[in-house]
C-alpha cells in the first residue's frame, strides 16, 4: 500500500509563506492498494490537489471514507473534479448525523445547497453512491478491508483501519483521549472510569500491532488544558496511544492552523529529545503535504 498526505491541517486552511513546507490544506489522505484500489480518507481542501493528479488516469474509480462531517474534513469534496466527469465511479462512506438522523448523503448534500455552491449534488455527472456506516462495520475494497470504530469527538467520528496484503493502517480522524467528566467524589466517578477503561481496551485491541498509525495531534501538552473538550489530541497522547498499541510507526497530523513550519520543526526536535528511540518506542514524524509512505 502507498499512503500519500494531501492535507494535514485542522480546523481551517492555513496557506501562506510560513506553511509551505508542511502545507496549509485541510485533511485528505489517499491509500493505494497493491491491486490498484484507491481509498481516500476525508475530503478536506487537500482533496483538490489529489483530484488534479487523477485527471491523468480517467476513468476514476475510488472510495472516499469521511471520518466526520465538520467543515475541515469535507470542504474540498465539492471541488473533487472526478465528481463532474461522466464515466467516473465514486463511492462515499461515512456516519449519520445523530441529531437530525440524516444519512451521509443528506449531510453532504447540504454543503452543495444552491445558497453555498453553484452546482447541486444531483447535477454531478459521475456515478456516485453513498453508504452510511455503523461502528465495527467492514467494507471490502478489492483486496483491502476497511473497518470503522467510533472515536471521541463532538460529532460521530469514525477511525478507519485499512488492512491489505498483511499490512495495516489506522487513521483516528479527530480524536481526544477520554477523560472522566466527574470528580473523584462524585456519585458516577467510578462507573464512568470503568466505561473509559473498557472503551480504551476496545480501541487498543482494535489497533494492536498496527503498521502505521496516523493520529490527531492538534495541541501540545501545554496547550491542551485550555482546549479540553474540543475533541483533539496532543503529540504526547498520540505517542502514548502508539506505544500501548505496539504501532510500528506514528505520523502526527491535523496541525493547529496558527502553527507555522518553524513551530512544527521545533516541536519535532523537542519530541525526539523527550522520546528517544529505543525498545517499545515507535518511529514518529510530523506529516506534511506530499509525504508518501510505502508499506
């Protein structure tokens, strides 16, 4: 499998001279399998750059898995050029909206309402299919298997595990480590603590031994207390997750939009000082646009 990062920012695109090395587009990752299947994780603004490369290989057949439908993960989807070309086949997967009960198709059609976009969903020329997924559902894409698990974010957010040819990848989407919302003296503290332990154990079983972990590391440990409850992880929490799961390699993504290239370089140096290579420590790196990983 070949993993390519097309967008690594969170919340809002961050173009400019200070983000050229890591990139300013929001989340989009492609995975090409050994049997030629194209799997796309999220449709942030990075998907537009991906779409331009696909014009050289028409007709396009691909599967787009949306972790969740916050703007930064879908705002490039309407500009995914293959959607406008007859003969292309695109399958789009994602969760339903728990508030309205709308399917993934209905949620995504909202951003192509005529008030926001000049082309409506029904006017797209490609063959487009939608599937609303449930937790622990597995979708077979050629020789690959893509399986969902719910993560912790202020909307239904699926983490996706992709398995193919004996190799495995897990992308968290947006995820904040679970924490107890009750104080030690509160009635439900111990019960909630048990729920957290159970959920964490399920996640570790799900991703244990993963070859590549791609994780939401929006904040530093120092920044996190002011952002608690916003639904994002830290560099340190991602390293802890990777170590506990026995992941072989960890890539940090969903970079804070105010963080420039020099900031990210400095964070990587600090992390390497705090977490030197050794037994039980996965390799890790900060993801950047254009980074390719061959499994």
